């Protein structure tokens, strides 16, 4: 057997090791989307799933979720703000929830274009209050820096972009081309389910994650985000936001193991006018474990 044949056989085995588990997962198509609440926007890149909360004439608030959790993670916040008269938009990022799974590098530019196209599709032309959680905060930061005329104020909850520890297993998979894809495809789902924590933290979350990890395109999207979006430092964007004088509120968890509290100090150096607070009993899941405290903080900031 020639060396070229051996190499070809090994390559085919590698492709199969990655593709077979992924193909066994359910596709994100019409059948899966029939379960969804809300609506879909056909924008460049694919269909984006979104929901509106609150009165149609209310001030617009847009919520951007994080790396792992799809848009339902915002429901307590969105419902609370809707009761205050805000018009709240939540949506699924590419590769999550019921949105499309584009086979592209998941960069800040890709996610910002999705947000811009979604706002355009909904006729949102004026500046909005933009809320971002974890990786979603990094997306919101990039978007605000690039298009300051579209953002009235910025709320960052456990924000990525200034330091991040996503976990040793995920980080190693991100660093290993090909092999990392295979290992993540085989074991990433179990890792995420194990990391979700008990149901009492947010009863709907474990079921949400179990559905996500069994849906085609989700795990590759996370890995691509880790290699691209999360690898981008947001220092320049925060400086641009400070220059544009966009009001910023950052909310951190004292016991957050994903986003180190040292990032608070970095933000203070980059934007002296950024308002910041720390939830003493919270970790990275503050948006759902301490939803009422987060909502109270956000309400006060938006009313200023």
C-alpha cells in the first residue's frame, strides 16, 4: 500500500470522525422551527429567530445573548422591561436557538452584521438601548463602537472581551485544528450539559442546553466563536465608546470563574465614565441566578 493511499485513508477517517456525529444531530429546519415562539427574519446569512416583548411604541431595547445560552435566557429581563413600557427585542445568534447555522468564521463582524441586518429588517432606525451578556456583551461592544449612532446606551452583563477563561477543555479544543473539532464534536455536548448546573439555578436552562447540543451546527458554532469572536480583545472598542460618550453600565459577578473580576479594572482604565457594579453572591450565571437584581440595576440605568 502506497504512502499516498495511507494518507488518504487517514484523512477520510478524520472527516468521518467529525462528520458522522454531527450528521446524527437533528437539522435546524422547518420541523424544528415549528416549535419556536416568535418570528423569523430572512436576512443575509440565513433566517434569524427573534421575539418582541412590550408595547409597539415603547423605547427599543435589544438583548444579545452569550456563547452557550440561546435567547430565552433573556425572558425574565425582557418581561420585566416590557412591563415598564419598553419594546424589547431578543434574538438567537447564528448557530444557536432557531437561527441559521452559516458555515463561516464566527467573528465579531459576522455577529454585528447579523444584528444590523435584523434591526434593518424590523425598521428600527433610531438609537437603541443595547444589552449584552457574556460573549453577547462583546458583540454589543463591537457594534456600539462601530455604529455609535445606533446605540443610545450600553449595558454589559458579565462582559467578555477583556479577559476570559472558557474552561480548559473548550480552550484546548479551540487551539487544536482538526483534532480539536473532532474531540469537541464527540464530547463537547457532555461538557456543556455537565457545566449547566442544577435546575434550580434556572429551571429551563438544562433542557435548553440538551436541545442545543443535539442540534446540528451548534457545537461547531461555539468552537468557531471561541477561535474568532472570543479571541478578539475589546480594548479598542471600549476606547471608541468612551470617545463617542455612549453611557455604559457594566454588571459583574463576584464569583464569576469565566470572566475574571480583573476585567472590571481594565474597563475602568479604558472608559473612565463607565458605571460598574458587582453582585456579591453571583457567578457567571448572574443573568438568571440573580435576574431580579440585574433587572433592578438595568431599570435604574435606562431611566437616567
